[in-house]
């Protein structure tokens, strides 16, 4: 997977992400429990404003826990509203 980024500081950010995900998920997502287990969905992240992209790696690492991730742009890439990142 193209991660689109360099490691953030501190270098040991992965355990922080793991703790945050465990805290958010808790005993399970009640809304998701209403959906069929074999349901397949697709999503994308689009830029909302003109700027420079940042946080690609953390977003990809988080989403990769529950989905296949395809990174389109790297940190530092210029974006315009509607660009898929």
C-alpha cells in the first residue's frame, strides 16, 4: 500500500492509534450490527477546500483496520475542493 507519508512524531504513534480505536469501538457498533455481515460498501475521502494535504498516513492506518485502502495523493500534495485523496 502506498502510505503517502513519512512517519509522524512521536515514532511510537501506532499504540496511540490502537488505544483510540479500542476506545471508540468499545463493545461494538450497534448501528453496524443491524447490517448484514457480508455487506460490501465503498467510500472515499474528498478535499473540502483548497490547500495542502496532510495526515494521509494516519487516516490510511486507521481505515486499513477495517477496509482496503488506496491512497491517491501524498502528504504535501496540493488539493482543490472535490479532489479524491
